[in-house]
C-alpha cells in the first residue's frame, strides 16, 4: 500500500524559505511521477510542481523561479524547496505519487506565510 508522509511545513515571514519533504513507501518510488499540490479552503487543489522518474520538472506559473522540486530515489523522498515565499503561497501542501495513472496523497502539511 502506498504511503506518503509530508513534513517541513510551518510559519514563515514573506520573503522567507521552507523545504518540504515527502517520504514514500509501498511502491517502486523511482519509476513514478511525484508531485506537490496545494489547497486553500474553498478552492480546488492546484498543481505546484511535478517531477518525472528521469528528473524532468514542471511548475505552475505562480511558483516558477521560486520553487524547486527534486527527488532522492535512494531515500524514496521528494522535496519542494520554496524561496521568496509570498502570503498567497499560504495553503496546505500535499505530496502525490501517481501510480499507473492513480494519484495517491499524503495527509498534507500547512504552510503559512505571514508577518
């Protein structure tokens, strides 16, 4: 069974940085696409970034140049480095693993950007 556990969220001031981590288990991690999504109350969950098994990345326009997704296949972990954070980045961030077309989700980690 696929399990994803996020960590690294918290409160940060505008302009600050955070690094989120997502540890995966129960799948052949290295061959699957991994992603980070975020959601605020009352809105749909939105894509933040994706990384393929080969390391190709894709970002939402709103985070390009500020966020970096990476993966360590030896540790079954995907990361999201978030720099130059803005108040509008405040959300619950979810890790996702896409296995044979089916997305699996972690429990989410809260990121709050506020002074």
